[in-house]
């Protein structure tokens, strides 16, 4: 019984924390989302004043092992990781000082308050619409031309079955990386599923380990290499998750 009381209060605190920080930042968020040219400043605010306070406010301590340090420059990267928790968004923001744009499902835009800003700063995809998927490529390429990176969770969603270590990868991240000739930076989120799963009555405070792996370069690759590249990245992440080596 005490565990269920803790989970109830702790999960409720998460939604209070997310919403209250957005409300506190509301004036500056409204200003910085008014122009696309202000995205780098917006990213700094989202990373430092929203994502990081939520991580620590929920009792999570990120522990990052960087086999590759993403430069804080104007070069673009494709950031990919396994997806298993709502905390994956905050963890990814914590890991990269280099501004990036999320590609995520359109359904998140329907969330109160969060959804309003989400649809202004993310590339939304309706997975049931071929036209929407084509528009993702156009928007992603515009971001890359502006010197921003892209983040995609290539599983395309979180499996309902928590026993699945890593679901199959979809093509989008690898197609974009090849077409734009940008490096792919794989990341491994070890503890997010255990610490903050989608089940309401589950989770615990503690360390969240992340490995940032060496980039996989796409120069010279064509779309004929897409499937091989996709499976190469998935195998790298799966091996780390299976061995749980950090």
C-alpha cells in the first residue's frame, strides 16, 4: 500500500512539475516561438530551464558516458535512441547542447499546454498519412540547412509489451541521414524504462545511465544502403541494452 501511495503522489508531481515550469516560462516561450530564427535561444531555455529541472525534480540523476561528445557547433547530426519512457525527451535534451528538433507523433500536440508548444517546435508526423511522412522529410531538411540536428526515436513508439528490449526500427531517421549526408549519433538509454515506465504504478528515483556512441557517417552512402545502416545502428544499441554494460 505505501508503494501505491508513493507512486500516486510521485506521478502526480510529474504532471504538476511539467505544467508549472511551462506556466512560469510562458512569456519567454511565447516570445521565442514567434520566429524560427530564435530557435537556438528557445532550445537553451527548454534544455536548461525545463528538461533538466524536471529530471532532477523527479529524483533522477543522469550519468552520461560519452564515447563521442556532440560538438556545440552548427553542424547537423541525426540523434537516435531507444524509446521506453516519457523521460526520453528530457534525457535527450540533457545529452545534447547542440540544438536539435524532435520528430514525433502528431498525437502529442493534443496534450493541454505542452501540445501547444510541441507543435511549434517539433516536426509532427501522422504515421497513417503518407503525405505527412513526406512532409517530415521536407521540414527536416530545412532544419538541417539551418544548422540544426534532428532527433528521431526509430522504434516509432513505445511497445506495450515491456519485455521487448528493443523494437524494430523504422526507416525515417536513416533515409533522412543518407539524403542529407549527416552523421548518425546512436544513444543508449539504459534505465528510463525501469525508472519511469508508462505504467502509472511503477518506477523509482535514481541514476539514469546513457551511452553516447561514436557517430556513424553517411558520406557516400545511398538509399540502397538504408536497410543495412538501419540494422547496424539497431544492433549496436541492442547489444548494449542486452549486455547492460556501462
